[in-house]
């Protein structure tokens, strides 16, 4: 330990008990099972809600990583970065499936992606340099706001009939990109309710937001890799702030489960879909607030 190869981090600033965990086959088997289940759940939600799975992955990793003795100051950064990395393959699968259904608004994607990319660059920069507690607060607050919106508005609630064009559309894209990068989510968490408020049917909003995940996750992951490249606090088997262990265990099961969620999205009543989304986000937000104040 203490050796670096090609800037993949193998430092050992973690307690001996954490290193014992890494060599305990029963503990590693339990961890693998937990990560696989997480991937199945996040993949299903990616297809069902267009959320990219990050809204599930981030809080789980935030609670699991302390078992490895990862310093508290970087726990949220590692959780966010690892989540973003796992979103890449899941978003490809989800977007491809939704595109095949014909419900994705390709014209909107073409017009909004440059601004969204700029927002991702800004959000990633902030995410790399802000303290971990700041990322946790952003995650908890935004999750709660989205949950309240989805939980207390009807499926037909909207403020206008279409997404505004010009600078307002660019601002929308930048906002989704920057906040999603800081939260480690794929864009659907914000994209679905916002598109719904602009008059999109929920299924079309989910389909279109599934592509936001790809626009966000690729550049944000690269940013967190570079941002954590020489951080001496990194846990074993990390590439920047991305945990390669987490990526290897979560990504394949997420890809497997994504088509299940896509099928469910076209069979569940839209209002049920919104309410399920709201309950899950509210539970996630409360968990993160609890970690901040205890």
C-alpha cells in the first residue's frame, strides 16, 4: 500500500480494521451482494423514472464508504463521482430503450445540450473543490424540493404548454447540468419534474430526461477523476474520486435491470409513477439531512 500506479490510487490513510474488511472473503461477498442489489434497484429506477440511478446510489455509497474508513471529508465526493461513473452505461441503455419507443424529444435535446454541458462543467468544478458537507446539503435540499413538487402536484400540473426557447431554455439546461453534476445524478431527477411542469406528458418527460444522464455523466465523471487525481486521502482502487470497486459491482447489474424499468414505465398509471418518485426522493432527502445534523 502507499504505492501509486498510473495515478490509480492505492494509499492507506485508513484504519487497520478497514483493511481487514478488504481481505475478509465473507465481508467482501456481502458487499458484492449489496452492490449488486443496489445496481438492480438503480437500474430499474433509471428505466422507470429516467433518474439514472444516482438518486439511489449516492446515499447508499455515502453510508457504505465509512465501513472502509474513507475520510469523512471525501466520502460524499467519492459517492458522487462513483455514482456518475455508473450512470454512464445505465444512461446509454435507458436512452436507447426510450428512443426506440418514439417518446423521446430529440429536437429539445439538440437545442439544450450545449447549455447543459456548460452547466455540468461548472457544477463539477464546484463539486471537486467544495467541502463534502456542501455536496450533502445540495443533495438533500434539491431532493426534498423535487419530492414535494412531484408529491403534491397532479400528473397534469403545468405552468406552461412548452419549454421556453432562447436564453430561458439555456438557463434551464445549465441549471439541470450544474446541480445534477454536484449531486451525482443523471439529470432525470430534475429533468422529469421540470419537463412535466412545461407541459410534457410524464412518459415523454421520462424518455427525454433519460438522455440527460449521458450528457451529464460522461464529462462530470472525467472532471471528478481529474479533480481527485492526486488526493492522498483516496481509498484503495480509486481513479480520482471514482471507486473502481463500486463501479465494477454496480454498473453491470444496473444495465441488466434498466429494461425492466422501461417496460414498467409504459404500464404503470402516470400518477402512480409521480407519487412513487416523490416518496423515494423524500426518503433519500431525510436520510441525507439526518447525516448532516447527527
